[in-house]
C-alpha cells in the first residue's frame, strides 16, 4: 500500500497581473516604425494602411507617420457584415 497522502489542488494561484490591453497611441499622434498602436485579444480593431497585425493581434506601425481611426464595414465568413474600427498610419507630409 502507498504511504503518500493525496496531493490535493492549489487554491492560492489567482494573483496574476492584468494583460494591459487597449489603445496605446491615439488619433493624431505621430509614431515611429514598429511602435505598438493597439494591444487586443482577438481582432476587435483591424489593421489598415501603414500598419500590420502580429501573431497575438497586436497592431504595429509599419511606417512612421500620424495615427488615424476610421469605422469600416468588414465581411465575415458567413456573409454578415460588421462594423470594425480600422487603424491606419499615414506619412506626415
């Protein structure tokens, strides 16, 4: 027979930091190449011209310029269209 008691489960492992999601650079701000514009879970905001989407859905600036936000219609796989916010960077002239 075994002489080790049952291990049980740990109940004190819930004290972790929040993910710090959200918009990091707002409309009208100037940014450099590679800066983080939006950190998000899932594609709630879509990447427009001058930006790119990384593996964890973070939107980065692909070029230096000014950040802007627009509402766009995005088609889903089912054919339904939904309104999304598009983040874009235009070069400062």
